C-alpha cells in the first residue's frame, strides 16, 4: 500500500485538463500507442471541478485516513449518513483474517441496530425525497413503461412485506426470488429486508441448484413469464420443474407467489398448482401500505447469493446488513460521482451481485433515480440502450464489457433493421449516433477486464470522449467495488481498474504468498477487512476458510491474477482458478463438466476457458471467455451433430443458457498423467490452438492422445 500511495502521490503532480494532454489525442487515434500502460486519458477540467473527489490529493487524503484509521473512517460515514435505531458497541470492527490464529471472523458495527429498507426508503422520504422518482421501469417492448416515486415505492414494499408476514415469513427466514427485471424485483428485495427475511435471488433456477439449497426456504416469489427480445420465456414452468426436484431433496415450498406479467403471458395460460400457487395481484394490493420495520443487528444476514466455485457445488455467499449498507452506498456515491440530479441505469440483472449492490441497495440508499429495464439490450435493434438513455436522460450508465463489445461489433453505423417502427423513426441507420446521449456524464464497466479497444469505443463513441469510465473490479464476495477509478480524480488508462477504493488494501503475492512490491504480477489478495465483505459461505464456514483464507494465510485470496504497472495502476488478468468468466458471469468448469457427464452418452468431459481473441469461430469473441468442452463418449457411441446439440442442451437445461459450451471437441481420449489427472494445461493450449506451446507432454500416460486431439480439432 505504501507503494500504491507513492504512485498516487507522484500522479498528483501530473497536469490535468484533457486539452493540454497529447496522450488524449493518441487515445482517440485508437491503437496507435505502442504500450497501453503509457496511455493516460485525463478527465476534463470541467468534470474534475465538479467531482466529489476532484484530485489525486483529495483521494490520497481520504485513502490514507481510511487505512490508518478504518474504524474512525467508516464509523464517521455510518453515523452521519444512515439511521441507526441504536448505535453499535465499543468495537466498530472485530476481525480475524488469519487462519493460523483461529476461525476467520469479520464483524462491522456489531450491536448496531438498523434496517436497510428503512435507510433506502423511509429515511430518504423523511429527507424530502417522497416525490422523487425512485424507479423508472422500461418494458422490453418500446413504448411501455411505468415509474414509482419514493413514497409510492414504500407503499408497494410495505404491502408485500405485510403479505409475507401474513403467510408466516419471519426474521431470518429465507425467501427464494426468481423474478425478471420488473419493479417487483427490487420491491421484493426491499420487502424481505424490511421484515428481516433473507432473500436469495436467482437469475436461473435450475434444479441442480435447488437440490443444493442449504437455506430451507418456504416461499418462492416469481412471475409467470418474461419477454426478452422477441422471445417469451415461461419462468413459472422453470420454477415448477425446480420445485419438483427440490421436493425430492426434502425442500417443500408452501407458497409460490406469482406475479402476472401480463405483457408476456396471461394467467389463463399459466400452469397452476392449487393450494401452493398464489397470484401476486390477487393478494398483495389488499394489504396496508404501511408496515413496521423489523429492526435488526448490523450482523444479521441480509441476503444469500449462490455463485459458482471451482467445485461443482454452488457457494451460498452470505452478506449481512450494516457493513454492506455502508459499503454499497459509499462505493456507489464515489465511484460514480453521484449527484442528486443523476439518473442512473445499470444493465445488470438483480440476480447477480451487481444488481443487488448497484441496482437496488447502493443507489436507493443514496436516494437515486434508477432505471430498470426488462428486456434485451439489442432489442428491437442495437440502438435500444441509447434510446433508453435519451428517453430517461440517463447520466450514469453502468454495464459489462460483453455488452460494449457486442454493440461495438454491431457498429455505430449499421444497416440491418428489425422493427418497422424503428425504420420509420430512424430512416438513417446509425445505432449510436442517431441518439443524442448528451445526458451521459459517467460510464461504468464491470464483470471482466475491459479490453482497451472496447474501452476506447465506449469512451469515444458512446460517451463522446467526455465521460470518465469507472472500470469497477469487485466480486460477489466483496459486496461492493474494490479497485475502481474515481471519476475526475486521476487520469485513466484504458483497461486498467486503476486504484483501490477507500479502506481497501490490495496486495499482489507470488506463489509462496510473499507480497511483491513495485511493478509486478501475481495473485491478487486483500489485506485487512472492509465493511462490505461477505461473512461466510452459508452452512459451510470451513469451505469459506479453505477457499479464500488458506491459500495465502493472512490475506483474503480473490482467485484473480493481477499486475501492477510502473505507475501503480492495477490490471486484472482474469481468474487463476478453474472458474471461467463468460460475459462477466462466473462459471465453474466442474459445474459444466458434471452437466455434460450426466448426459447418458458422455463418458468424460474436461472444460476449459479460452480467451476471446483466439475464438474467431464463435460468438465468444464478444463474451470475454468462451467455454470449450472436450468430451469422450460412451464406448460404441458415434459422435454426430445431433449429439453435439444434445450435449449443449443438457448444459443449458441444467445450468442455464450462459453456460452452454461454445465448442464441443470430440476426444477419443483425454491427456492424463499416469496418476489419472487430466492435464488441463495441454487442453487449454489445444483449445486456443497454441500448438507450439504444448510444453512437456512426456509425463502423459498416453502421449498419442495429443496428436489425436489436434487432428480432430476442427472436424
Ligand atoms: O475475475 C473477476 C471478474 O469477475 C469476478 C467476480 O465475478 P462475480 O462474483 O460474478 O461478480 C461480478 C460482478 C462484480 C472477479 O473475480 N471481474 C469483475 N469485475 C472486473 C473483473 N475483472 C476485471 N475487471 C473488472 N472490472
């Protein structure tokens, strides 16, 4: 960290002001610069002047304080900006992060009594935001929309909270939520939080996951169907199938509260189980629009979010209330330079952590106006995002590199057209520049490293070279941003997440766990705790310790590789474990493998991730990493196109569409060591066609399989 401070200090002497800096011109010229690392993009003077953190000096001052006195720094924010029914005890933070010294424990604001829903809604309403728009909802179909003010949102939240109480949901109970991006999704999260129930939101609900649920829920909240682009997806059918599976594993759901999403499917066409299924619209509106808050301890659980690990079983990441509240609100405010007049849109689904922290909690805690979009970002065509930006005068737009790349691929000038209304409205086809986008002032990126060419397109074309990009590095586990630019504070380098947020001490270690200073690459760890950190893996504290705290004792291990350049900027290089990052979504290779081998004709499977640059043959070029699966078949089964499709379908059904392999590579045999371990290193090289880098294959039990695999690579 001293190293990091030194760099920011030296940056403080850099001049600001885009016009003065020749680097910026080089940036606009695109790939002209030889080295990305020397490639500074400066915030304009105008932007910096109005920014919350206008200079490296200001950042340094706050950062130093946050590291030297974390308790003072965070308790100052917690007590001045949030409502606490009762203040925390003597200790702001109590932690043990060293497995050698006993069980890992992280607690912030323990003994403090609060409620995050109260802080999102009641507190903001009391502060005068009753009539401010809280949510703008935009339907998949252009022209259909809705909105709620803060006080209307509170009423809706209270009605649902009262209904949940009436069916017996109590503090600490788990509620499964499987809803698309309707206003009812944040409403549901806030209603659970209001009564102290623990929400577990899913973006997918395959039976494989439900089988593994540790939290024994009694209630599922879902809707009948959703429209995504031209497709209608029947969510209720998926829930029904998952509940059949979970019943086999002893999880019985008493109530399945189903919202009737009329624009997608009418109730008459929805399959129904009397006694268990209840229409939201039939019951919830009958309940009172006020509901007392359940006051909870700062360390009471707020939500569970299941995420992929490097073994087959998903991990139930548990976040608690107080620290998460303070952390998401503060990171949102500074990383997006939030102002009261902003209109904020994050394209993430609430089923991911991004939607938890930066659709619902972070923005709402700041009293922000949030856009929630139901549909596909390229429907009816690739200009839809900018149509929405202009419609709602969005000022902060936060998305994932995969979307940036796919919109970039579709071009800022394009000819294809998919909708008659759009053809008439926009006779000149120009997906980005046909919209004004002048409301935009800050852009954000999350989920995977953003490659410099996509960064530049986002910056130059979408943001008109005027909006800083907050490339936020963080994880489900971290609760909020960890390494991120603070717009206006310092120059950016396209593709670098820059510097740590307040209170965060990233360290880069070598294989032995020794911290490396200066310009270096290695494993990214974090020293010390921060309020938003997850507290455990639900029902498996042992796995929490083994996965995150044992690999490099004394530190939290992120699972990511990282390098630090000569100016102290951080460059995330991707996962170093068996986790693949596809379009910013984490997928454990083991999960895909176990889905493949559940197919009756598949004997063995080995799955690796391949970088997008090398996969010219598939759509994976916009998805960051692609999934490449080697499969061996049951004796006597011939490989065919039909079998390939059926293998892919198996993965889609069991995990979800985003985990479907981009490439199935039929393998008569897999390269294994004599002890039977699959040599993934070799498979990765074959998958990325780096055949001259196979390395030593003499330790293989049967070196001949490598030639076979290469011969079959493009068949
Ligand atoms: O590998 C990193 C990558 O996404 C992982 C976390 O995934 P998940 O828990 O699903 O959360 C995604 C949204 C926070 C990280 O370990 N990642 C996330 N953001 C970035 C990133 N890699 C590089 N740059 C980022 N900005």
